[in-house]
């Protein structure tokens, strides 16, 4: 199969879909891999490293898209890339279609097939391709919150860990999944006072055991959430419903109650955001804005700031799935691995993910019916 790896176009996105080691595995399998010139530079991989493992390095994105049968990306295509869509092309990457009606429609109108890494789901509910990026984003969330709490960045001037005789900063993590667990882990490591809010009692029990009582756990209700947010120095939004828009759990009234100079980091912004006052995504170049005296950090591609780490982690997670599609062909791979089918968002122009269809109020077709299963 002809596999294309274009350079990412999203602002401040330095990751690349495959490391040279990942490309080497695909070439060993007998596939042709086209890598756009400079695609790996942001992650520290030069063109010569890709050529050394058998990739064909080409000078423009158009050639990559037009000659490939399967395109693998990190982030969703931008409008400038929609012109490359065509019926016989399959796309794999983090798509986050629920808050993206224009991209969803462009994929459908072109008759494309698109698999969202973030919606590939195992039988036990795990999201194997989202997990590594969630780990990165969760750990970064506390890191960037600590930075923007500093007075030089407009923050309250609070040191999260405090010092002897001075109370530590208070961190509220909304959502106890992979992002939330990693955010809490780093916050506790810094010495902060941490409260994790979640709606799942079983998850709260697991978190209590995992952190051995060092993090407080709290059942999520509007009353409880309002109470802890009002006293927080940092709120980290870490809510995820696979494939769907994130619910606005932290309301504008809650944000108004926070101290001036406190910080909100909404990791769910690429799914629409879990904080009501997060009304747009930001970039690494301009990462924050202020609402009601509270600093809002809403970068939609947080792992793009640590591309060396993130690209390695992404390739480790994604390569097996890419090899499955390239080796078997998409239809056979879907029949063999139902988890891949759960990640299928669009199949030859038909919308095949129920939560994406619900988000856009569009017709939905079960992928199993399309394949005659």
C-alpha cells in the first residue's frame, strides 16, 4: 500500500505521525511510505533519517496526498487540505469531529473514509491511541498551570507546593480518567493540595486507593463542583466522552467565583471544552486569555509542545493499527478488529460514529451494516 505522511499544518504543531522507526516497520512489511519534506523536523527527525529506512521524501503535500492510498496524520486536516480529499482515500489521525461540522461535512462530501485515533476503543472501554496523548496532556496541564500562576504571567503569585509554614496551592481536577490522573499525579508531586471530581463512584474508589488518600476525591454534582472551584488556585478540565462534545461542567458562575489570577487549563478544548468560558481554542504561541480575572489556557494540541516525547509515544501506540489497515486492507481489518470499527468516523462518505452524528444532527449508519456483518 502507498502510505502518506504529510507535514502537520496546525499552528505550533511540531509532532509527526510516524518516527523513522515506525516507517521502517512499514517498509519492511512491503509498503511504500511517502514523507513530506521537513515533516519530522519539529520532532527532531530529519529527511535523511527517513530516507535511510526506505521512505520516499517528497517536496510537497500535494504529492503525498494524491499518491497515497492511506494518509496518517497527527491532527485533523485544516481547510487548506480539504482539496486533497477523494473517495478512494483513507485517513487516520486525531480528528475530533464532534466540534468540527465543516470538516465532518467535507469528509462526507468527498466520499472519504476516516478513522479517528481518539475513538478507537477496546472491548473494556480503553482508548489505546488516546491514552498516551492523554498522559502527556495531563502531566503538562499541571506544569503549565504552575507556570501561569506566577506573577510575571499574570497569575496570583502562588507556588503550588508552598513552603514550610505556608499553605500549598489548591488544584481541582474535573474528571478522573487518564488526563485527570496524570494531572493529579504531577500536582501531588509538586506538593499541591489536590481534589479530583468525578461522577463514577468506582473510579473515585480506584483513585483513592491509587493515591493512597493523598488526593481528595469528590463526587461530581453542581453543588460540590461549585464549592471546590470557588477556592481553587487551579482548575484542570479533564472530562472526556469518546467521540462526543465535552459537557460544560464548570459554569461561568463558577469561574466568576474563583480568585483573580487563578488558572484554568481545559484539556478537553479539542472536544469543545468542559469549561463554559472556554469559547475558543488557543495556540502555543498565544496560549492564554483572561475571563473574569481568571487566566484560561485552552491549547488544543498540548502534546505538540513536547513533540519528541509525544511523537515517540504516538508511534508506539498507532503503528500496530496502521499496519493492520495497510496489511489487510481496511474492510478486512475492520472485520478482524472491532475496536478499529469503533474508531471509524466516516466510511466512504457515510457517517459511522453515533456521537459524531448526534453532535451534528446528521444520519448515522452502523459500520457493521455497511460491511455486511
